[in-house]
């Protein structure tokens, strides 16, 4: 067998082995993602816990169901701007909830239509002062740069805790609460449209794995074709 042919075959087999390894790695990542999704789904489907229990382990708190009572502070409401829904522009309404002991918990009460994605009349969307909120915990993001919307006094662009505390003039709890559909007030037009539960996708790991295995097969078939060629 010519040296060049042998070198090509070795190269093709090495490439095939590498592609198989990458395909297996993608399947491993898929398994990890499914495990994460299962944990998140279990938290979202569990019975709601009280605030202290839900936030006790901060590393496991995100997406945990929580139920807490308090008084809404509508005077300090904020809106998370540029939140589209089904192609319509809008905002998420963020209302501070004063709970027992005076701690301030920010509640994402849901989506409201806003033609410019920023400006909305909040007064029609009040749901009473003393309320019980059923939702799940969400984390604040870590980011830098301008987080406020200059043309909208209540507007913020991202859920950055430091920026929100500066706007409210007070510290807030380390997690915010996203109010669920089917909460105490019911799912009617009498309140904001609740934010959908997070989508638990599997990403592109499966398709990437198939691609890598296909590349491995192509390399092996190519090497086999080269081996058979001199025998003809």
C-alpha cells in the first residue's frame, strides 16, 4: 500500500475517532440537560413552601415554588421594558411586596401591553393591597452598564438587584417572585397576564451528536473506499 494512501487512512480513522468522541460528549451534555430540566420541573410542580423554607438553600432556590403574604407598595412599582408576547410589545410589572418583618420582595405580577414597549398606565392593574402571592423564585442577573430607561421613570431594562435597590431606595430580598398563572386572583382579564413558566428545552445537543456521528461515518466510508481501490 502506498505511503500516501496509508497516511490518508490513518488520518481518516483518527478523524472518525475524534468525531465519535465529540458525538458521545454531546450525548453526555444532553443527559446533563435532561437532568437539570427534571430538577427544575420538580421544583415548579412541588407544593409551594413558605419564604424561609424556599430560600434556605440559595444554591437550590431558583424555580422553587413559594407562597407568601404581604402588602403591595404600588407607589414604587417598576416595569421591565421591551417584553414581547405573541408578537405584541409590552412590559412586565414589578411590584414591591412588603412582607412580615418589613422585608421587601419584588414580585413580577405579569405582562401588560405597551405600544412602545415601555409606557403603560399601571393604575388599572392593581390587585388589592393585602395579598397572598403564589409563584416561583427567580434570580437577579449580574450585569453592568445602563439598566434604567431614561424616557420612562419606572422603566428598567434588566433585573439587576443593585440598580433596582437604587431606584427603590431600599434593599430587596435576594430573590424575586414570579407570580404563577392560576394564583389567588384567578386567570381573568381582571389582572395582568401572568408570565409563562420557563421553557425546558434540550438545546441542540442531539442534532450536534448526530452530525458528529455522521462525520465519523463519512470518514470511515472514505477510508474503506481508498482501501478497496487498489484491489480493482
